[in-house]
């Protein structure tokens, strides 16, 4: 398997990619670009622990809700009726 390729924008204040860190995962989810999100999706396909951590972050942080659909597509049980932080409310000026 090739090493993960996450762009500089997503890791703007990091020296290296460390997917063991929830803070780094949250930063990729928040600041990443489409290519970064595709790479993260690819990585979660084969890593149940990473998927579970991603699921927990998506439920607790104000992130775009499409991540719930992505997790469901990867086989995670997702309750689409459960409350999640409103991404647009927290990012509005």
C-alpha cells in the first residue's frame, strides 16, 4: 500500500502526517481539500479503528454532513436522525 498523500493546506501547522492523532484527523476534515478527503476515505476503507474515530469526530465537531453518508457507504451504522453540530451555524460570520 502506498503512503498517505495529504496536502499542505490540510496540514498547514504540522511537520508530518500522524493519523493516530484525532486533532490531525479533525484538521484534515476541516481544512482539507477534495483530494485529501478522497485519500482519507481510501484509508478508512481498510481501517476499522480509523473509521470509528472518524465517525466519533463527525458526530461531535461542526463538519459538513456528507461525512455521515461517506461513513455509511463504508459500512458504518449511521443514525441520520441523531443530532450533529451545525456546520453552517458555527462557520457563519
